[in-house]
């Protein structure tokens, strides 16, 4: 029961933060082509990790709850890191923006692509 409530809560949080943070990228001094490159790299990473996770799910069936919780925790940490960059709590750096976006979106879509 706790697992399902955590899962439901994280779905609402993560979908809301995905939409909000995309709008906040406009306030950053990033070039639109750089943001596009981050998006393309995230898309490629999502494709690879969803395929890898899908192919290895049979072997990880016993540890499914632990894997999903690890992916959710990675997603939440990535989103917090990304929010800190967007809100300028952490100084802006293109590589941090790219790494946080990549980490958060890849973990997010791998979690929900294989559930």
C-alpha cells in the first residue's frame, strides 16, 4: 500500500514538474540550440535505457519494487537538482543543466516506460 501511494504521489509531482520546468528554461541564458541538444540527448538516452530495462525486466522481476523505487528516487533527485538550477539556487552552468535534465528525464521515462 505504501508503495502504491508513493508511486501515485510521484506521478503527480513528476508530471507537474516536467511541464513547469520546461517553461522555466526560457529564463536561463541557454541558447535554443543548446536546449535542443539537451532534449535530443535525453531522448536518445531514454530510448536506450527503456530498451535495456525492458530487455532485462525478466531477470529483475524479483527486484521490481527496488528497481522502481531506485528509479523514482533518481528522478526526484534529478528534478530537485534541475529546479535548483532553474531557480538559480545553484549557479547556472550548461553542463549541470544538461546532466540534471538528462538524469531526471531518463530515469523518469524509464520508470514509466516499463511499468
